[in-house]
């Protein structure tokens, strides 16, 4: 059958037809169209975590996302001109992922952390030698409350652990110079220094202090650490002592200063929430400083992004919003301009150790 030619001669014109009617298709060759093939996952050829993750990247669905996310994190880690921020939400330290994050700090893959306060508090529990426990469904939540066991899904945080955290923070705040205004990164660095001097166990805050990685908690009052700080000031008022001052905008300015130090920036996000948005808003902050305040500041955006979060986009929350949406806000470099992004819709207790272990093997950090 003769097909009408395209006016420019490079492809056939679309045949005229009634609305909604099918067409006689011209079948393409996938190789000529440069399509990438997928391959069976052959476990008989897999010997390492990296080989497994790489093979998963050549399959489909979430397995492919794990492989693609690993590729982007590797690219971030290899780019010595990239400043990498890790944002953390959810109960990652209660879920025993703290040492994975500690590894990323100790091997210079991440250069700043933005986190919930609760995550840092529960990590401090670990670092000071306390333990979390499996939840026993035989105890209902009323019994747990009466026994002083705080439930985080399937894991328990004994209230005695949090009393221990309060004692550590009290010791630190008692030595704080009331003339120096607190902010989250200063306080977290001081906690890390305390843990290092005490030769406490490995953990996020100790490693961050020792490697010079700032740890920001934007919603500081929404945490055990924030409540302990508030309690310390109430005690000071009762004793007619000067109260401590806290200014979260010191954190914002310090974070922005760090983001200007290297040509490119990357973000490795677990979950979403305030930590993700606070870290991402640095692009709009630079734009506002330039456009509204006339500052000579680069209009920087994130060149790389890896996000591990199973939240679907249709709920409308930030945790599920894709990087493509953030491009419209001036937060990310679009792919056509060099942006590289991987979004992995999986429980972080599965995705995080797989991706990090594979990247470590690729970098020769751990064989």
C-alpha cells in the first residue's frame, strides 16, 4: 500500500481518518530507535551487592529504580566539585539505619545533613549505649504507655532512654555561654564533640563532628532535643538564671553559605517533610536575594538528586512530589541542562542499605 509522504520527506504523514479510528501502524525497529533493552535477573551470575543492584537496574519497576538511584548517588560521590546534602525524615535511627548514614559521613560522600530532631535524638540514644527493642504485639498501647515504652511502629523506645538523652543535653547546656545564641548546627556539633571526647559508640553526630559535617534540624522544637532545651530554660527561669537564646535563621544562613562553596550541589533524600523542603528551598532563597535584594549571588540549584520514599504523588504531599515539580520552583537543574535524578519508591530500610553498599563497592571503599 502506498503511504503519503511527510512534506519534508523524513517520515510518513499521519493518514486521515475518522475521529477515534485506529491507524495502519508503521512498525519501528527498537535498535534503530536506540531503545535500551532489559535483561533477566540471573542470580547465578550475582556475587556482590553491586552486581545484584546493577542487575536490578536492567529489569523493571522498583528494581530498575534502585539501580538508577545507585547510578546517580555514585555520580554525586565521584563529582569532587559537588557539595552533597543528605536529608532525613522518618524513624531511621530507631529502624537501625544510623550506621549506614555514619558510613556515608566517614567516607566523605555527604557533606551536610538536614534532619528531623527526633531522628537525631534517637540516634543519640544509640551512641550513648542505650538500646531499642522489638515491639511485642501482646502488649497493647495502653500497657506500653503505663510501662513507659514509646512505640514507633514495630519498635520500642523506652522512656528511660530519653531520660538519658536529657541528662546528656543538660550537661552540655549547663556549660553553654549565655552570650552565644544557639542554633541547631552549633548544638549538634557540641553534642558530637561531647560524644567524641567520651569515646562513645559510632553514630551520626559523633562522625559529623569529627568530619566537620554540619547537622541542621530546621524544626528543632518538634523533637525530644527541643523539649529538653525548653525544659532547661524553664529550670533557668525558676532559678533566676539567664535563659539561653535560640535563632533558627543562623542555621539557614550557614547552610546557604555551604551551598555556595562548590560549583555543583546534590541532595540525597530519605522520605520528605521539613528536612527535604528546607534543604531544597535554598535555590529560591538565592533567587530572592538576587531579585528582591539586589545581591550578587549565584542562582544555584541542585544538579543531582536521589530520593528514597514510597509516598505516591497523588496524595499531594511533599514526600511524594517528584523532582520535576521542584524544577518549576527553581530548585533543580532540568535533565536537558545536565540534571541527574533518581527516585526510588521503596521502604528506606530496604533501599538505603542496598544503594549505599553498592556505591561503596563501586568506589572501592568496601569489598
